[in-house]
């Protein structure tokens, strides 16, 4: 293992991480790949760090330096293991043209993000968000009416690992759980599954709509004025997928005009959200700064995927988990 001061030892068979694993985690990576040299360049923006990336066969993580290496004509990259789940910031066409494999850390988020989904859902339903605002001004102002989540209908748009864990929790509330996924294939914890061509029909039945979608050519602005018009005026929209899947102007209009009752948002078309943005001032909205996936267990969970993929890569020439499909873009 090495961190910095490594340029003379670079060659094919080098694994470079741009995100910091602790000493125990780094040792596990090296143990899984005894014939490879593991180099950690996290926190370094030097010629040596760039040389490491340029000569890397495997890169763990993605940042601006990795982006530059991807576009370099003489890189040695064969496999990029993203340590996040989304790949909308990664140049997929370029990697495909280079014959570079891409895999993700999809599967690390279900616990943390499903908890955030229900934190938003329950806060908006029981008016906890309003009570917190009143508490800040020492205002005793009981809500005229609060709702209940039990027995309601929830639709989960994007029935992957996060969506499935959310569906599982929803069943504990006795909720009717509807899902939308590309294949329409049924899944555990869902009462019914549909394809996206039935999206508006599903939205019309839903008290809660949870967007877990990745950002692809097919999902960009999937939620617009037509979709918010299809929803109940009492419904709550939660987006923890990607901001670009939602037409923000249409969402703001729906919230301001009362076409939907509220929204819980962790992702936005523009991040960070500008201070002057109208979403900040809407009282029926809860905003979090793209942090629902944050957890102290993140890197340990990501490491499990990394190790499994590294071992399979060494024995079979490719990773075995979360390989990105160039056509579906996830």
C-alpha cells in the first residue's frame, strides 16, 4: 500500500483510489489483490498523483482528476469502480469507446435513504416541519389538521434497492405499495408493479409519490406539469433520486397553486441550491442538501462491493456487481 511518493513504482497492475479508505479497509483491498499495487491519492493534487491515475488499470472513485484521465489519450484504464450509485456525471460514451468497464456502488444506500424518505413523509404528514418552524419563533400554533400515513397508497418510482427497502417499511404502515420499473417485473413488498407508460395512472392513485430514479436520457424531466396535474391535491412528492428527473419550474408551480400538498427534496437540478431560489421559502417543502445517503457505514458497505468486484475482476477479467449498462445508463 502507498499514499504519495509512489511515482517510480507505477506500472500496469496498479489500483488507484481517489477516495480515502482507512488503513484497515486499504489492507483489505490489498489482500484481495496480492498481485496489484494499491495507491491512495485522495487529497493530493500533484503531478505524482496525476501520474498514478494516468497509469492506473483500476480506479476506485470519480472526481475531476479522474475525468481528465478518462479524456487523456494515453491512459491505461480498464475498469472504473464508482463509489457512488449514480453515473450521470460520468462520460459514459467516452468510457464505452475506450472499452473501459464501469461499475457502481449501488446497494450501499437503502437503509439510510429509506429512513430519510420516511422522515420526510412523516414530518410532512404530521406537520412536524411546521412545528419546528413555530418552535424557532416561540409560536404556539397547533395545526388545524394533520394526516396519517397508515393505510394510504404510496408509489415508488424506481424499484431498485432503495425503492424495495422503502416498500418494505411502507408495508409496516399497512400501506398499499405501487411500483414503477423499466421491466414491470414484480418484486417483494410491492402490491403491484407497472411500467413507466402507466405512470400517470399510478400517480392518480397515490397519496405519496417517491422518486428513486437515476438520471438518464429517458428519465430527464419525467416529472413535469402533466404528472403533477395527475396527482391528488393531497399528495406528497418526495425526490431522493436525481434532481434532473424533475422539471423544477413545474414542481414549484404545482406547490404554489396547491396541485399537490407538499414535497420532500434532497436532490435538485442545480446544486448547491442558490440562496435566492423560491424552493427555500415554500412552507410546504422540506429540503435537505443531497445528504440522504450520508452514513458512517457508507465506506464499509462500499468496500464490500469493491472487494467482491476486485476478486471477480482478477479471476474473470471483469467485475460481477453493478456493471453499468451503456443503453439504460445505470
